[in-house]
C-alpha cells in the first residue's frame, strides 16, 4: 500500500496572485493544489484523489510551452522527481526514460551508453513528457519530431490505472498518446528508439536571403540538418547546417572564451539590450535588425550531437510556429516578409527573427507533420511587445496555406478547424472519450482545440 500524497496549496498562497506562468509570461493561472509525486503509485493516488474530489489534473514539465496547454485551476503536477533512464537496450537501440527527465539531461545520460537521439530541437529545457505532448521537433527532412521516435509509453489514466501502450498492446492508445496534448493521461515513462552516439559538424554563416530561400528545399534534401533565421527588413539569412559524423572523427568544439563572448554576451546579453531599446523606441528596430543580422558569429565547429543541436535562449520572447506543406514554403516565407514590412510601415517593426526548419513526414495522429514533409516557420515577438497584430496576420496566412500550429506555441485554432486539418482527429477524440470521459485532464486550452 502506498502512502497518501498531500495536495499542497500553490506557492503564492495569496488570493488573485498567479502561482504559475509560462516561460514567456504570456499566460498565467492559479492552480487550487500542487503535488510532486515521487513514484508512479503516488502519482496514481493523486489522480484518483483529484478525480474523486472533482478536481482537474494537469502536469507541468519545464513550463516552457508558449500556449496555456499546462494551465489548470485544479491540481498541478510537478513530475520532476520522475527523472532518469529506467532501462537501456544498447543492442536494440531502445531506452526507457521517465517522463520528467529534462532533455538537457537526457543527452549526457544516453551518451554514457554510447547512444543518442537521432534529432533534437534547438531548445532542450523541456521535459521528455512535455516535448512529446506538444509535438516538439528539430530540423532535417530525414528525421521526425520526438513523437516519431516513441516505440511505447506508460501513462496513468483518469481512473488511476497505470497502462502500457505500444504498437502491439493498446495500439490505438499508443498512436494517440505519442502526441497526446496531455488529454489522455499522465505520461510517466517513454520508450524511445535511439541511434549510436555521433558528432555534428556545424557551419554557421550569413548568406544572401533570396538565394537561401530559392534553394532551401533543395539544400534541405541534401543536408542532414539545415535551418535559417531572418531578421525582418534585412537581406541576410543566418544559416546553420549540421553534418553527422562518427565519434571517431574527433571533436573540435567552439572555444569556451568565444562561446562566452559570442553566445552569452553578444547573442543574448547585447541582443536583449537591443530588444529592450527597440521596445522603447520602435523606430530604431530596422537599424537594430541590420546590426543583429551582420553581427552574428561566422563559425564552424564539431562536437557531440546534443551540444550542437541546441542553442542558449536567455532573451524572453513569445512565439507562434506553423508547419506548412514543404511545397508551400516559398509562398509562406514571401507572405511573412510582406507582413513584416507592413508592421514596420505601421510603426510596429519586429525585432525578433523568423526561424525556418524542416521535418520528415510521420504517421503520428496529431503530429504537425502527419502525412507530409513540412517546413516550419516560427514568428516571435520580444516578451515586452504586443504580438497580437503580427501573430494574427501570420496565422491567417499560414492557415490559408494548409499550416498546422505547434501545440505548445501560441495560436488561435479550434476543434472545428482541427477536425478538418488532421485526418485521424476523430480517432484521437474517440480515444480521449474512452480513457477520460469525465475530462479529468481537460482545461480551457484543450476544450478549445479538442472540444468539450
């Protein structure tokens, strides 16, 4: 018999004061209770007790989602105690990892066994469970997002049951839960397909924007991993191309002093100051963007994969990202250039860059890359600026081109739209009805995107 786990009141303890905020500060909420279970049985007890008390339950990982997907007025679950590898099959290339494990810890954990994730996003602050639940991804047309790496998972459902799902056992629940939005249960453990540990040779440089846009799809097919960013109003693309190498190739990492100066001081410290200046004096943003685009370090280096995939993000921002069919990329990017120019003409120039990546098609029901190769276009605003007009115009454009929004980032889509955009949407909602008929894991965000 497990010991009962108390449901604590939120840390603030003050009426009306939000106890939780998203990393960007765009959304805030006050849970009625908090719990930090230290085992799966304790977690099951919390879910069962909350359901009996009529409280909703939502886990939160690193709180890095820009959407309010983890918000709740019920019980907020902190899964940080459920962290680490639980099983390693080096020969089979599969590992089991607890869902509260931060991605920045998973890379070294796998590396100690000579393994690695085939691909990673450029932010590694998220928990494994959070990254899966929101369809987080990296870049490269030969690689899926995290959901495509999942071969099995364990979750606690609304009745307090602990269930394992994979392609052979509860296959429909498995297909739905690989990108489950937190709507089906609390993921506690994930089985992932891994690859032998490898190096990445990175080449970062600035190139003429028009040439990069024109050749981007072709270059993406030839490269292992290619992405670029663009400061609105400039004519340069800042590209990053990563080439996979065996460990025997040897590392040639960025000098620590150069990293401190370029990444920590210039890319984050100085850029943060420029964003603050631009927020106070919008007329200066076009000039500041020119400085930013031309001040980025030009470098090549080689290091273990999990160090090269990611980038330090110290300047806070708000973000919306859409996946469009790969063949609509040029049309989508041209539209964003037009929208950025219109915002500048209206005295609301955008200081944060647009980021562009690609991902392979997959078969995950609510993956943004379901059934099609995709180009991802992400727009951002500094967190002290109002993103409403810019995001609304970008969303209208990208939806018109068949775009699907990243579930963990800001967007305005609803269930009626999702039913048209995702061929397996009805199958997903059927699984939700089966495992959570009482909507223990619901919140206003899920009610909007999945229905009541």
